[in-house]
C-alpha cells in the first residue's frame, strides 16, 4: 500500500505567484497528490503540522558534493544537488545511489568531469582530484569526450574556459563539444573566467554559465544576448564570504542586468569552494536580493519546481516567511524528500 502523508503549514509558495494561506500538501509515495488550501485537502490521518512556510525542495545548481556532507546538505533544505565536476568513476555511482529515497542526502545530478584544454583548468587545481578534468586536443577528441561522458547519463556537459588558470579550449573544440552535446539532448554549462571568455561561450552555443561572470563587466549588448539564449547560475558568495569585494560587485552588477533583461537565474553556491555552508545558504540569498531579485524571483531560482499533483515529493518548511524577511530561507525547520520526513523542527 502506498504511504500517504499530509503536511500543514502557516503559508506556502506553490510556484511563481502562487501564495496560499493555511496550506496543506498531501504526498502519496514519492509524489505530490495535492497542494493547496487545507480546507479542501483530502482527509489523511498521517499528518505533520507546524507554523512553517512551505515551499518546494531546493535545488543547488552548482555543488561539489564530495567536498561536503550530503546529510547536512539535505537537512539544510537542498533536496537536489547538481554536481558540476568530479571524476566519473566516483560521482556517477554516487548519483545512482542517491536516486533511492533511502539515501541520506539530496538527489545528486552529476555532470561528471569537465572538458578542458591540455593543461587547462581544473587539471592543476588543488581542490580537484585526478580525473576531474578531461583534457582534449582538437575537435575530434572534444566530441569523443562528450560521447564518453554522455554514456553515464550526465546532468549536463561542463566545459572549462578559465583563461586565468591556463590554456582554454579553442573555438573549434568548444563548438564541437556543444554540437556533440546538443545532438544527444544535453545542455552545456561553462566555467568562464577571464577577458572575453563569456563572449566565446555565447558564440559557441553554450547553454548556461556555471558562475555569474565576475572578472569583467559585461557589455549591455552581451548581457541582453545572454538573457535570450542562456541561463546563469549565481555562485555570488564565493567572491565574498561575508565581505564586500570588487569581484562580488562586478558579479552582482552582471547578474542584475541579466535578470532585468529577462534572463533565467538559477541558485547555486559552488558548495565545496571555501566556507560555503551546506543547505540553503542565506549569504547567497542576500546577494541575489542585492541584484534586484524579489522574493518570488529568489524562490523561483531556488525551487525544484511547483508544488502540484504529480510533482516530486520534495518540500521544505521554513521558520519564518521569506516574503516578509528573505533571511527566513536560511532557517529550515522541515525537510521532506521523496515523500519522507527527513527533518521536523519547530
């Protein structure tokens, strides 16, 4: 028999523009069966209730999960973590294991290793174990690397365009990666760093920037072009860790103009890079607000998807209302993943 669970809260965000007072969410197995006002919810004896603000489970679109504690990540409200660079023989088996609802951590979507030039980033980076970068020489090797990674069912194909840390892919290699990935229905996400690298990514068919660019102020024309064609992962606090820095100011300015132009912003922290805490990171939220995102925008960037029948059974209960105080996103009291309670504090 399918297990059922009814959750009641004080208020809920069910999706963009959908705020509900005195909400209820019913789970049947690992899926949502109902989400809306409590008075019209189907009856269910197995109930959890509290003064929480309910929202969908959070997604961190840029993590390195092996550099953190999966259990703490889940307890902090992140029910899906997209890992953007780790050796294939370690990260893809972990991603497979994480699909089970019994896994004590978030569901891990893995990109596997990032494709880079010979001697390019992250092959010499101290944080990256051998195999985190796949070095290619020429368009044929670049396309072949995509083919090998694609066999592991990756979340995306990641490329390195870090001109400040070594050589980068040639334009022909970058185009070959994008064409091979798109031919397999995969999106390409890029680490861009250094003058002109964002423009190269845009011109080659890259679908997403894995970091908001921070090494140069992008032109308005380029920002508007990015907003039409790409999404952008925030990762703003890696330039701050609580301080105001030039890199942070540049990144916030770029992200603000991108969002104002209608670009899709995705919440991401680059967890594993410095003292980023596991779970929903209040510091990242502060920077998103500084870039002009409203509470509705922030939840849209953060949430796995709307809470509605058939949706994945992931839910977070906040202690506080983010529409009154965005810092409430850092106060998690309830976590449900796959229809099962993982944390319940009041």
